[in-house]
């Protein structure tokens, strides 16, 4: 789903870079993104950009650009939500989200990034399984045991909800 993730400073310097698939041009992609971004007229840049089969989805938070790239057709809103939650999480763990705190906590940022994206892919897979389980013919009904199980699951506390 996600090809790359990177965090750029307001000047375009890469602070964090992670390539998940190896199907792209390496760190040059971050430079390409920043050139495209700064080459646009006006202050407001589009949140989603496309360049030669690659989608760039980004948010700007505390002067930093948090960017994901993908070559697949993925819902931009789900990736924007992921970036927003990741920015909040990084701010919570590092005290604040800024160039200095990211530079001082590089190892922590990579650990959080790996954990969040592993959890995110698990949630996507789980949602697919739930969708397959719920797609039944209109005449069939779930068993009583399944309905009780679902009811109990609603009242169980979930530390992380996908």
C-alpha cells in the first residue's frame, strides 16, 4: 500500500526516510516532492499530488512535511488520517513535533513508524476479513453464538481500535 514515508523540514531536508517496497527512486523522491511543492504558485499546496505514476499525500504539521507515496490507487483520506494520527503520536512521544525533536529522537521515530504501519496493515487485513465474514446471502442469518460473541465484543474494552 505505502511505498515510502518521509518527514521533511520546512527547507526540504529529509529528517526521516523509510522505503517499504523498494519500487521507487530512493531518496530522490523526497527531493522531487519538495521541488514540485515549492514550484507551485501560491501558499496553499494540494494535499495529494501525482507525478509519473506515483501519488504523494502529505500534511504539514509544525513546519514539517509528513509524506507518504504510493503507486497504487489508495483512498487519500485513509492516508491523510494515518499521517494526522502519526503526527499526533510523534508529538505525544517526543514532547512536541518539530525539526529538533525529530532529529534528537530518530530511533524512537523509526520504532513508532514501524509499529504504527504494522498495526495499520493488520487493521486493513482485519477489516477485509470482517467484510468477507459479513458478506452472506440475504436469506442466511448468523448463528446465535456469533451474535452473542459480537454483542460481548462491543462491551469489551479495546486499547487500540482499528
